[in-house]
């Protein structure tokens, strides 16, 4: 059965889901995405990845700044949808929007709810040292990621994962899961499980202030932070007045004053243990393996990082 859908998403995380819906033969009546924003050196308005993908394929794309106005809600209702599919859209959906589609609105979320409700679930899961995460499809309610869960797929978070690798894996898992959930919604066999009231956490947006490395923290925590912030915005530290991003690291044995370089290959002492920096990036330049970086920027043992 073909469903008439509105797809509401913005970043690259949403693209596999949209592609899967199209390949499955569902009708995309309209695509909603965040408005274009200035980007790049020229600060020209740039559409979101979902907007660009949909426009190239001839779909109607709407980019309202809010869905609270009556005219936006009337235009949405006029689509006469079977369902709305939301994947990292970035706007609050008012009650009138949620209730307009015949079958409801469904969200694909990148965590195991109720853990990491909110905007940055993938980053927060890695930064917190979680060993497992996943994707879930839920029926949307007016609360922030509070609706009942229809389907779940899980994946381990490995010591080598960063936000980029986990993002891509979850996006692929989520696309398949969404099709499975929609099929059950179509034939009325879905089971909707209310979220637990225990274990609720919020994945707040990453702020610039928390991207600076605090070397007094344990090595394990710093390693998780570096991986959770890679590749963007990147955990950073100060080296001789220059801002250096740490994009890949590994926790190792080592002792010393927090922030002290312990050898000539970027082993840095932490509050407990040490981390070895494997990939770094000087501000305004590209990422480099530690060996290549050190050839042009030697950092001697005993140097103190801030």
C-alpha cells in the first residue's frame, strides 16, 4: 500500500530515510526543511541537505521558520496526508500539525529513548561513554521526544566510533527501521510501547564553551569527548596561543601534571591516565595525522597544553 506522506527533515542524517521511502514507492506530497542559512566563505544562503536533495528531484519544498501560524497549519492540512515522517527536522510541531495526518506523525530518533531526548543524541551518547545506542521510531506527541515507541534497532558504540561513523550507521539502520514500522502502521499490527519515566536524559545542543578540552578530567572522559565532537565542532586546546582541534585520540597509560606532554609523540597527561593525540587540526588548516603535524610543529616532552 502506498502512503501519502510529508517528509520533514533537514540534515544528512535524514537522507537515507527519505531515499528509503521513495524506493518503497510511498508518495511524498511535500518536503519540509529548515530555511536556507548563510554558509561558506561567501556567506551565501545554502539549503539544507534534505532541501537540496528534494528540490533536485522536483518535490515541493517548504521552509517555514515556524509552524505555529494558522496559515502554515492550514496549508499542511490541505495536503491531506496519511502520515507525516519527521527525521531531525529542527522545528516544534504544534498539535494542529500532529493531528492533521490521518494516521499521525512519526519520528525517527537517533537514541534509545528516554535516554538522550533532544537535539544532539549521537554526540551526547559518545561523550557520556555509552556502550550501546540505537534508533527508534515513535509516534509524536506535543512533548519533546516523549511519544510511544513503535520500533527499535540497536548498535554498539565501539572505542573507534566518533560522531561521523556512528551517525552514518544509525542513519542506515533508521531508514530500514522506518520502513518496517510504517508497514505495521499501514496494516494495523503495530505495538506502541510508552516510554519509561526512569532514565530520562536530554541531549542539549553542543555549546562552544564545552568544546575546549579540560585536561584535569580522566583520560577516558577526554577520549569520549574528542570522539563525540569529531569531526564537528571538534574538541580543542591551546598550544602556544594557537587553537588546535583534537579529532582522534586514544586513552593510554601515563602519569603527569594535567595537560603536560609526556613524550615527543603527543601523549598528554590527564587528571588520571593519558591520551595520545592521533589526528589534529591547526586553526585554518586541514586535519593531519600526529606524525605529519609534528614534522612542521614539533611539540617537545614537557610542553604544557592549555
